[in-house]
C-alpha cells in the first residue's frame, strides 16, 4: 500500500492515550475509535475526514480507516493517505457479527480507527438498517457530527439537538461546523450549540475553495486518477490537511476517541486461511481505468493461498500467465481511447476466454468486455471506441445514475456458485448495455431488487466468462472467492 506521500510524516509521538507506530500491536477491542458523520449528503465530511486522517498520520499514528456503505472512491483516498487498506462497513449487506469481524480484522495493531459515515447520520436502506447510525451502535462508536452551517447559527443548535435526541443509542460527543462564514458566525453557532444542544463543538472549517476535491458523475474522482491526471491534486490534498489542522481541535478528538468503550468481538468466521487457491495465479485488472475493488475480496484470495497478479489493460500488451481473470469496476469511459488503442491486450483477453480461462467482470469490466462503447464528449458530440467484444453489445451513457443495493440469486450454475445461491450486493454506474439486435445471451443472475443489464437480469455467461453490473463483497456473498477459485482450478486441471 502507498503511504501518505506529501500529506504528512510517519514520525512523531502520540497524545491522549492513542498509540503510535511503535510498541506492541494493540488489540482491536482496545483501539481508540471515532466516527465522523454528516448531517446530510454534501456536508463536507469526506474532505474533512481526508484532512483528519492526514493530520493523524503526521502525528506518527497508525491510522485504520473505515467507510460506511459500499463505496469504492472515498476508501481509495483513505487507503492512500493512511497506508492501510480502508474497509467497508455496511449493516444491510453484512449482519452485525460480520460488521464486527471486519472491524476487528482491520483495526488490530492500529493506533486509532476512524470511520467515515455515509449521507446523513440516520439515512438507511430501511429505517435504521444500512445507516451510519446502525454502524455507530454496533461498534459503540463515539460520533462527531459535521454540520453544514452556511447561513445558520441558532438553528444549528436546534439541528444538533434533534440529531442527538433522535436516537439515544447513538453517542454524539462532538460537532464540527463546516462552511462557516467567519469568526463571528463560528462564535455564535458554537455558543448556541453548546448551550442548547449540550454537545461540544470540536472544530470549525471556514468557507474555502481549497476544501473541494474533483467531482464526477459517480462522486469524487478516484484517487489513482486524481493523482495521475489532475494538476495540483497532491498539493490540494496537502492544503486540505493544513486547513483541517487549523480548524479542528485534534487533541480533543483524540481524547474522545480514547474514551470509546472496549468492544466484545466475535471469533473469526470470514478471514479464515484455506488452501483453496494454492498454486493459482489470479490476474486482477488494476490501473487508472479499473480500480474499484473491495480489499476483502482480494485478501480472501490471498488467504486461500492464491497469488493476486495485477496487470494494466491500458499499458500491458498481453495477459500475464494466470489461471483466471478478475476485471473490476472503474471508469473505462474516461480511458476508452487508451483502452481501445491497446489491441494486443484485447486480443489476449479474447483468446484466453476462447481457451476456457475463467473471467469474472464487474460493471466497468462488463463495459470493457462489450463490443463497443459510445460516450458523449464535453462538446456534445459522441465518440465510439472498440472494446474486447466478448459481450455482444454497446455500452452507452444511461439516462440516470444508478447507485443502489441489489439482491438476487443465481439462476444457473456459474463460476460464482450453483444455481439457487442468493446474494446481496451493490450497483454503481451511469452506463447501460444495449445488446445487439441479433444477440443471443444467457444470464446467470436474476435480481429481486436492482436494474442489472436488462429487466432485472444480470450476469452474462459464455464459456467460463461471467460479466455483470452487480458488485459483490465477500462478506455479503460468502461464495466469493471460493467458487471462483474452484472454477479456476477446474479449468486449469482439464
């Protein structure tokens, strides 16, 4: 993993009982922890969390980041800044025991755990389920609420009081005022909140154009792309850290994190070493076009003794010597020209599929395996690029952005498991797949909830290939990666 280059030194001491990089590994049940939630979407919590993580690393702390819900992009920032793989926590696709195990596995040995919420504190899939508040209660996390304080002072106190009293099971210990207009605005809002809501204000961020990261149709620009493509990107992240260090009472935040109660955590059930992948090499598409992967999916392959072999569909001209392919999500539409120019890689993938190599493609991977992509340019014209051609259709920009939980089951045997296997997952795309008029395809997935490729059908199969819009997490569908690895072994041993 990459460290916090340009965003803070790993040297320094510790304060408020929070351990540094040195010394014996801390048990996860005793790791100080804090959750940064928002009063709504676009409250600014993601940018504040990025600055806070960097500031904590600059103090020499070993920081373990988490993200509520199934997002890929925010965790890419957290991973890069802290040098530790950010993990997703989701109370809808994971049961409570699994949420605790994911937390326990990742937080071991850390000096502090920082959890970023999703949307507003209480927004969920169904009531409390899937909300940031649910995770706060499952992990007994002290909560700091980021409040968008534009144009409000006393009303901010009413808002915080309502959030605090809405669910007494949520331990709200602090407030960060964001987008305040100046010193007087901050002083008045702070006074009213502390007097009427009884919650301590632990920082205020004044309006500053530097507190913005590049955006795109699915949210923030992924870190790998931001680092490579956007001039001044690293400097902007450094500026964010400086603003956060100036605006937040970080020693007090560390104290609040250190006051979290020890957790009662389960015995491991997910992260169990096996020999299911022994001797297998799994090629994973990884570059600026394809980088939407849950770290747990890859780690469970490694725990099964499979070797994960990264390759770049943009720069490598042929596949490495592998026993299976995993092509995850990303933004192939942004890199369509680069991808289509690499005819050698596309031929290599097509030949591998024809030879029976198992290929699992999610979302961006599905698009890359299509015959063609059409996407509008900034000038309004549409440009077309040829892709691999294993899926008989054209990928186009859809009429709306789809960000949703999905549920369904396998309608036939495939490399993910036997027919009848049920799963929960996530959709995250702004494209649609238009199949050729004469296309004859078979689907392996039927969704009870979700769009899929067409009318709730997803998972196009052909020989050993499975290509779908669905994103699966190993903690929600326990058949991955074990069935995929078995398919790779069976294909290799034929």
